[in-house]
């Protein structure tokens, strides 16, 4: 396979081609002894979704305003592309984006009270996600917050499988993926008066203030990836590779 001219933009398109080519194989792949729980399509989709989603964010959107110090920055390759990504992901809302589809994404947030989500998915969060308000909350999210939550979850392993009722229970068939992130307190002037550059930034040395979760069904994620890569192409991120 040829070396991409724009790694962060072309590789997502190749990953989608792999999904198309290998989906039938994934539907025939099972964990031995757990065939009743369904095929490994969720795992396959998550594996492909990670580069499809994170690479354009990391190599284009994340370097906005940092062009002089970014060492993997694809923004200078095409100014038009950089401006389009900024328009959609930085300045818009999720519900306004071309890759958004009504009724797919859900969003909820609760105060952090010491929960360890690797061990227990809070019922308060499950109930919040099951409410129709979670659909409206996702549509109204700033696209920058949506992409940040999604990127953080994929980059740091903040992903859970939920069953059809929104529970995270071992031995149940996965129907939905939950992408978890957290909001941390900001450095305060009082505590860090001697370090001005920290002021206003998040202090991850302290417990988070809030837990946030985006969720989408497996089928919804597959449809989203199609629309996301389609948006990349329509925006010129893929079509301009030969330019």
C-alpha cells in the first residue's frame, strides 16, 4: 500500500474501506464459548473507529493556533481544509455538522463522587442517557466539546460496552458504546500565584468535577463513520490528496 501524502486524512478513508471489505468476516467471528453473545463486530468497529476519528482531530483540529510548535501538524498542507475543520469542529454545534444524524448520539453528565467506572457504571448516568433529553443535549453540544470528549475517550481507554437497556454488565450482549471523559477543576490564582501560565488550565492532579459520557449504538456508530469520512471527502480532506 502506498504511503499516504496526508496521513491523518487518508488513513481514515482506508479504515472505512477495511470495514466495508471485512464486515462479513467480523460477523462470523465469535469469542469461543460466548457465541450466544454475538459476533465481534463491536470490537472490530471500535478498532477501526479509533484512527478514523482521532487522526483528523489530532493532526488538523488540535494544532489550531499552535502551528509554530506542533510537530505533527497537517494544517499547512491545505489552508482551505484547516479553515473548514475550524468552522465545523471549533465554531459549530454537533447538531449543525454534516456528519450528525438525528437520534444517534446521546450525551449526559453528572457530578463526580468518587466512582470508578472501570468497576461500576453509575445508575444515575444510565438513567440520564436513557432520557430523551440526552438526544437534545448531544445535538446542542459545541462540536469542540463533542470532539474533545470522543478523542479523550478513545485515546485514554475511556470506552464501555452497554447492553440494550444501558447497563454495563459482564456477560450481556453489547448494543451501545459509551465514550467517557471527565472535566477537571482549573488551576486557581490563589493556589498557584507563582505560576501564571497555569491559570485557567485544567488541573488533572485533582479529582475531576464532572463525569461526561457520549453514547451511540453499534449500528449508529457505523452510520456515523460513513458520514464522518464522507464529510472529510466533501470538505476536500480526502479529495485533495492528489493536489
